[in-house]
């Protein structure tokens, strides 16, 4: 098979963070080459280099045996490289035909001809979509077909699919796989990024596994098993930075969620949290973890399902209802959702329970507030000039402590932490772990969402695992391992050596 | 503060640098408007001997009080939540017409008339606010619609003609021309509104929440605060204060007129923005807003003293607003 593209020793850094470290990758004509790795392993960055969206700091790009420099996406596109992004890059208010030929529309548009050519392209993919339809009105699966047709509208030699089936139903995914097989038969090189290992094994010829910006290895798919690939993807061990869990005194059930459904990303999710217990919610990014948290908190509407809080039904139609009932949420996106960045620490900390620092007429009790916030700042070891300093003047870890202080002040019994240590340096991480322990000691029920598996294992009494909006199972400390977690998230079962363990 | 770890111990050096940057910007933010105000006062008194006379100063204050002044407090509240209220000028006209209508045609007393007029303004604000807060329509469009509706109502009620207050409205005209301690009563009312506005903004839950909403509405919502209620309230307050401005206008001129407050919303917004409030919400203060309104008043006054023809004044006014904004925002952007 001819080699279409070859990336040699590609390195890329953002600030001090090394996103790619001497990564090698190649694509041959007529193959499906799967690219695997955990979130943040460097897959997308590597593909951005191939598509000209990102210029590497170091390394060589060869196309058709010739060394090239890709300066921008147009450059790559002209050389026959197309990317179908996970977030589709279509103009929702334009028609199908306009989208397909966007970027090469003539000054005067011959609609008849344009629509005819668009129809031909779509029919070649085995679909029937009216070229005059507005793209925004199409189902996601059909939008993806438009995106593929757009890629095929020009001479294309390599197509990169970035998690294409994440948004598709099983049936649509099957049809997409037929299209990919067709492309392969026509000599196109296909790069396929997916977290669904089973489909990767079904359609790919070779697999490349990435981890921490490096390529772990490239193997022929028929020579490996799913478990082997999962082992290639994990294997890092973090320093022991977790506080001793001690003997947690786990009490009665505080929160019981049953058959929760919310949108596409939360499907029939049932679980319970007990007082004094720290429960993890693991799985890959986009598996519906955040959506579960938001639905319980009333930030997103719940389609169906019931939530019992201390045995009483809770109908949180807004975060206000949830906070009143005693639930707190430390959101994933700290700066957008967690804090009011340009306002002082004081204002942020008391916001979830202003009643405590306000008199009957609505006037603020400033002295009392200073005392309360000062006490919390001290007990959380907040590093700040004063409680009147804006939150934006704090480091990431200390900003997160402000969010935690807010929920300590609110005093609820159920605390949900979504990626509590994202963007936090190592020292502050350890302190935040200590605070999570403190929440449990105070007899609160704690749910921790994290993409860092070691964090879940280090903190939690048990870990619930999600995949594609469903709860796939539960890991107990005796079966804690990255292999088990990934395997459960991707395939719904434990790795072979652990089959039959309690779940 | 002793209970917090000192800055020197903090391992987050970049953070403390940002803190320093913030203080510099704060300084400009806080005193930028005062600087513009002082420069204008100096320029005006050098320009004309008539400027720094008691009569002229009181005249400026009275104009501000019946013009942008009182409405600027309501507008500040709206802008703090990241909204805008274009309907204030029209609501002032409605307030002016209703003042004439209620006290001469309906024959209500001063208290009843005042109450009903303010209630009408608040009702207009309630409609705007309900659509903005609960149906999440853009405040720009919604208040633009209310601007047309309120102006139309004032024309319908007055039949397009001024309503003379006459003897029944004597209490209003006495207020419009009366003095307390040598200060025109409308000016005292304006200061009172600013003082109350300042107290609300700085010392109450309401003030704190609306400022936070403008900075980051989602974070406030996720803290369990009923954001829509607060958003609704600022439009009600803005509408009510616009009606008060209408009452003052009638009191000064002795007529209820549907021609009051044409293009006033622009002056009001300019006053708030010259006062350093951010149209992106979350930033602004009462004292600076008052200074902003006074700056607008002084500029108009200087041009009158200098004998600039009325039509030309608008062009200069526009140019001077741009200069004032450059001083405000240009200096603010130095930090980046």
C-alpha cells in the first residue's frame, strides 16, 4: 500500500505544557487507521497538525513521499486532507448545497447545477437528502453526511474522523461504517478516532495508541485484543498524594436517584449516595457525567426519573430549589460557572446562603460576613491578600477553594464536585483532597466526577462508571484499576482477569 | 489581614501580579470620571466668568435633576445586570402627561397623582422586565418596543396636546420652582435618589446580587439565586424613576407634555457610561454616575454660555462624549 502521509517526530508545546512529544504517525492508501488514547493524550492535537490547523514546534510532515510545510487548513485541504470534526463545522442557516460547496461558491451561483452536484455527492454516500434543505433543520446524522459530502466535493486522499459515532445512533453508526469501507475501497486513507473500542476493532486495519502526548505504539488490529490496547492506554501511577481515608463512617442513604433521564446524555441512571460517603463518577469526557450532576442540581431539566433526598422527593426545577434542599455543585468550568471572577472572595463565598449575612430589611451584615468568610478562609488555608481581593487575583487552586468555601458556607448535605482539581497545581490538589475528606467527615454525601482515574481511586469509597449516558457499573476498591475503569466505560464489562468480580 | 496567609508566602506569583494590575485599573476606574469632571469645571470657569456663579450652578443642577440625573440611577441598575433600557425617555413623557391628566382631568390630589404616575412607570418597566427576565428576550429590543409603546400612550392620553397643570397642579409647580435651604427641591430629590441608590447598591443583598449577575449570571444562578426576579426588579425601578423624571419635568414647566424626554435615553446612557459603568455589566457606581450626569450637564451649559447654536450643540456633544469615553476606556485599557 502506498504511504499517503507520514508524520515524523512531531512535538508541540503550549506554554510549558508538552501536548505532543516526538510523535510518529502515518496513513496508507486504502486503510482505516484508528487513533486511540485517553482524553488529553494528544490525539486531536496530532490531527490538527496533519490538517494544518496547528504548526508543530518540531518534526517533519511528508505527504506522498515529499516533505511539506502545512501553513493553514486551506493548504492541507488543497493537498487532499479533510477532517470531520466532532463538533460539525457547518453553517446551520445555509442550505445543504451551499454548505457542501462553501468556500468555492462562484460569484454568480447557478443553483440548478449546484443542487444537482450536491445531490450526486449525497447519493454516492447512499443517502437521500434534499440539497435545498437548511442544514440546521437536519438530524445530526444527516448533518454529518453533509460534512462528509463536503469533504468529498474536492479531491480527497485522507479523511480524519474525530469521534464520528459519538453523536450517532447504532443504526446510523452502521451506515457510517459502510461509507468508511467504501472510502477505503476507493484508496482513501481513513484516520478514525473513537472511544468505542469494539467498533474500532470491527473496522480498523491498524491501531495507534497515544498517551501523554507520546505514541505508545502502532499495531495491526488483528494482532491485538481489546484488553491489550487498554493496557497500552493506561499504566501511569501518581504519587501518593491522597490523604488517608481513615475509617469513614458511612451512614444512611442521603440521596437516591432512580431512572434519571435528561436529554441524550443521561439515560436511565440510578444510584444512591450515603452520608459520610465519597462516591466517584468516572468514565470518559462526554459520557454524561456532568449532565447527571447538572440534572440533579436542577441546572438542566430532568425528562423523567425521581430523586429522593433524605427520603423526601426532590423536584429541583432550578438550582435554587436544589440549593434550598441542601445540594451543592462545584462545577466543571470554574471560571464560567463556579465563581464571579471579578468580584471579591467575600461576595463569592456567601452567595449560596446570603440569608445568613442579611438582616430582615435586606441590608448586609458586613461584620458578621467578614467573620464568617475569614474563618472559612483560614480553615481552608486560602492564600489571598484579603477577603476583599477579587477572585481573579487568586491561583487556580485557591479559586477552587473559594468555590468549596461557598458550599461549606451553604451547609448542604450533598455536595457534587465536577473535576475539582482541573487546572490546579499539585500542592493545591492535595489540599483539595483533604477538603473532600473533611466534607465526608462532616457526614455529607459527596459525589466526585473526575477524568483522573487515580484521583477517583484515591478519594472514593466506590466508583460509578458511565459510558454514553448510561451507568455501566460500579467499581469497589478491590477492583480499582485503570484497566477495569476504561474497560467498563467502553465495553460495559471488566477486563478478563477480573471478570466475575462484584459490580 | 492576619488570618490569611500573607502574599509573600503564596506560591502563586502570577496571581499576585494580577492583583497589582487590578489595583491600577481600579484606581483609573474610580477616579477617571472625577478627573473628567474637574477638568471640565476648570475649563468652564476659565472660559466664562458666568459659570462659577451660584445662579448658574443651580441652573445646571436643576437641568440635570429634570434631565438625565434621576433616570441615570435606574439605568445604572439595568446596565449593571448587563441590560439596557431604551424606554426611559418615553416613560418620562408618559409620566409627564399622566401627571397633568391625573391632577387636572381626574382631579386627584398630589399624593394620589404621584403614586399613580410612579405606578404606571413601574408597570411599563414590569412589562419590559418580564420579557427580558423570563422569556429571555434581548433588553435592547424589548425596551425599544416599550419606548414606542410608552411614547404612543403619552400621545393618546394627551391627544398630542400639552396639558396645563393650572391651579389644581399648583402643588407640583410649587415643588418644581421651590427651594429648601437655598437648593431647588428637584435637585434635593435627585440627591436623595442617588443616596438611596448608593445605599441599595453597596449595602443590600439586592445591590450585591444585581452587580454579580452582570459579572457572571450563570455562576449566580448556579449558586441558587433566583436571577430572573432580580432582573425583573431593575427594569421596574428604571421605569418608576423615569416616571419620577416625568413628574419633575411637569413640575418645572407647568405642563404635562408628550414631547418630554425625546432622545433622553441616549443622554442617560451616556451619563452612566461616562460614569465608568461597563455596558458588559457588573461594574459601575452611584457617585461616578452622578458625576457622569453632571459632566453631561456642564457640557451643555458651557455651550449655552459660549453661545453655540442649538443645532451645533448636538454635534459637539457627540464629539465630547467620544473624548470622555476615550479618557475612561483608553486609560482603562492601558493595563493590558
